[in-house]
């Protein structure tokens, strides 16, 4: 009766970055000989997963090295500018240039700190490309299936990708039922609202949080 | 006391909760500032102060009771037993799920529900999910979803004591589902304690089972979230919307989640501006 069933999909939320191909011989559905945008997006995500697994999952890796490697991947593949604009919701219209620039950097730092450590717990989950679909606003949705290693049913992760200057960039990750951007937006908007509608209130929170994360995990 | 009277009393206490929420809603006035107003309307949470108080209560209860019990439950029992518990709880929900499948005109899914019931009765005594292993997978359905399919609006966000996040529509659905549940009526007509209290026993078992399966995720979430209340509200809504669509393609979900045109126009400008966002851009 207690409605916490909605949390079921969340394991994958924390695996979203921490999954990849183990068995490279597994056929990759959807890769025809004809190359077009959605195929590109599909291989972009699968390659990214490969790179992440290769570079980040070694448990003996130093946390700070792992964080820096992850930062490179984030800068290369995540459209942080775009996401930064979205997760402020209507408050984006209130943010000054300076606040926006700082927020963008704090957000990137927060993503790096929050997720890089999760690769440590990677235990060989396999991923499989389900399909790629053209979405709205020239975005492409890449759906992948994450197979768990403990017999639990696989979870679906959707990567929303668009092109920036001819390069694929991720703009959202939808794990089971939850969009990361939507969830972060409601969280950030709420923090700003509690802080009297000032963007600075969120910046302060993020500065503190990032410092804590850097300390506890270095 | 007649069973009908008992049911009415139950409804009455729920109605009282609703009225209380309504009273708080009436007190909270919508902000006049356009940005704040947009946020207020998007949150659709007019009773937020009351909801937050109840959320705190639920969290305290969770820490004091549910979490330790769920942890012990997970520690003490092997997976096989816990899966059996979950399968049986789901099995007992069959009548409510079937009724809602039918009310939504989902004939195929109703067939799945019925098929699951038959296979799991004969082959699994309700405890083993033989149908699920054979590809007839479990799905949830409730009257809150049925109302949504019928076009009823979501109503304000509500945080219910003990029950967790809900909405006006889902609370109404919960009341109707309770009335639809034959085991509840059986309980009203029985003097055997286990039968008489089966509704509470099932609710407790389900809470423990679900909690034991989400132990780590919830912990991570609470730890990483800057505003746990808002995060839970957002996840609840997203999960309900997906259930209403029966998990169907989220393609439509992605635009209406947040990608509205006004927003995107701002961002188009932003992307062109090589990474820096313009100050105080007005979307419309």
C-alpha cells in the first residue's frame, strides 16, 4: 500500500553512467550499413559506455583520477550548457550572466563528484541497444537495456541526444520512468524558491555540497 | 458494527483529511510575480506546508520502524521466501487489477491478468509466479490510473500519512480500489483475526517487502538530493504518468515533461551564444 514502488527504477538511476558493454561479441541491434543520424546516436552511446567502463571501473583506481577521467567524458559527451539552462526552470529568466556561468560550473562539478564514484560498484552489467528514434526538436532517443547481474529484471535507460556543431551530446537520461533533467529541475527550483527566489541560494547549496563530496571522496 | 458502517467510517476519516487539505489550500495564496506563479502552478502543490509536515512524519516513522524491520526482513529471509511473499501479495490484488484493466477497456491486459491468475493458482498456489516465468508478466493497475484514462485531471499533490505521496485523483482511486477489494469485504465478514485484519496485514507486508527492495536506492537518493521533498514529488508524478500510459513509449512523455516551446526558444538562443546564457532572458 505504501507507494514507494516508484523507487524501483532508481537503482538504474545510479547505474545510468556506470554501465557498459562487457561482452563485445554481442550483436548490436540497429546498426545497419546505412549510416544516418539515429544510428550515429546509437553508436555514440554504446561507444561512450565502452569508454566509461574501460576508463573508470577499475576498483584500484584513485578516486581523484577517476573523477578527472569522468570529467573528460562529461565535457565530451554531455551538453552541460543546455542542461544548466533547463534545470533552473523558470528561474533561468532571473539568473544573471555571472550566476549562470557559475551555476554551469557547479553543476558540472556536482555531476562529476556525484556519479564518478558509482563506477566503483560496477559489477559487469551488460547493456544492449534496443532502438533509436527521432524525437522532438531534432533530438534522438537511444533506448538501451541494462541487464542486472543478480537476476533482477533488466531496466530500460533512454538517452536523449542532440547534435551540437556536428557532435552528439546527451541532454537527458530517462531511467525507467524518471527523467534526470525533470527531477533535477524540480529539486533545484524548490531550493531556489525556499531561498526567497534567489538563484544565489542554489549556488550556495551547490558550493557546500560539492565541497562535502570532494572531501568525503578524496 | 455492520461492515458497511465500518467502510463508511473509513471513508469519513479520509474525507476529513481531504477537507483539511482543502482548508490549507484555501489559505495559501498564489504568488503574483510571473516567475513565482509559473513555479507555483507547475508544482501543483497548494497544501505544501501540510504535505511537508506529513512527509517529515512519514520519514521519521520510516527511520524508526519500517527501515529497521525491512532490513531485518531482508537479512533473515532468503530471496525465495521474499519473492513468494511478493508473489502472493500481487496474487491477492488480481480482482482489483482485473476490474481496472476492464474499466480502462484494456481487454488484452485483462486477459493477461486472468491468465496469470489461472496459471499461478494451478501451478504456483499463488506463491510462485509461474506465469511471469512464462512471459505473462505482472502489471499494476488501479482506479487512480483508470480515472486518468477517463480524462480526470490529476488534482493537487498530496502527502498522505503512512501511505506516502498521492494526488487528489489517486486518493479517490485508492478509496474506490479499497471498496473493490473482495478480501477487504471478506475481512469485514469474518471473525478470524487473520482474515479480519487482512487489509492491514497485506499493507504492512507490502510496505516491508517494497522497502527491503529499495533500501540502497532510497538511501542514495536522500543523501544526494538537495531537496528530498521536491525530488520525491517529481519522481512520484513521473512514475504515475508512466503507469497511466502503461509504460508505453515515452516519446510523447519527453516533450511534455519539460520541453515546451517557450523554454526551448530560450535555449536555442543559449546554444547559439557559445555556452553562456543571456541574462534575464524572457521566453515569451
